[in-house]
C-alpha cells in the first residue's frame, strides 16, 4: 500500500514539469518567422493572436478606432493533426449571433468552416491554421462604435470559449 501511494505522488509531481517544457519550446523557436511576416500589411496595426490545443485565443479583447486598419496574424500552436484541431479568426458584423455562425459552420468543412451563405454577416476572416501554421488578414474596423464578436468556427471551439470581442471606440 505504501509503495502504491509513493508511485502516485511521483507521477503527479512529474506531470506538470513535462507539460511546461512541451509548451515552451515551440513558441520561442517560431516567433521570429511570424514577426517578419506581420510587417507586410502597410499602414495597418498588427494584432498577433495564437490559438492553442486547449481551444483558446491568446487575445480576447481588441480595441480599435473607428475605421482603423487592423492586421490580424493568427498562429496555431499545438501538435494535434489539423483535421482534429485547427483554428481561424472570424469577425462578425454588429448584431450577428456568433452561435448561429458556429452552428452553420459545422457543415462547412469544404470551405474551411466558413459558411458560404453567411458572407454578409462576416467582416473579415483568416484561413484555417493547423499546428505551427499562420494565417493573416487585414481589414478596416467598422466606423460605427460598438462591440463586434469574433470566433473560431472550427466545430466545437466556440462553445469551448474560443471567442473574443473587437471594441470600436
Ligand atoms: Cu479553434
């Protein structure tokens, strides 16, 4: 009984160490490439966002001036295969329910989870990125002050909290 308990304690102690090392290494290695690419959208302010295997954005609040040019660079961290874990950034027009877009996206794998019949509800979106990939989009923030939702439309990610808000003021 005593031996069993000791083994359990050792396993618990080792787990956090291993996961901390695993998440640290890729970030430092690949950061320079993303930064070099971000300079391409002239005159726009760059916002870098990462998406993780835990289905979260690193940035969930963006503030912009009315009509400001914004350049979003989305990078997927993580090691899962793209078919099981990928991310995008989809910015919605004011008043659009992100749940409706997430629901429609479930059946839109052929278009990388961008529902074709919802283009009028979307201000801008990146491509779909798997682990280590980067996609970027430049757009002009709405001129009307207010809050605009953005979300990842990969199935299940919105309900896991992969969403954020662009505030124009
Ligand atoms: Cu996602």
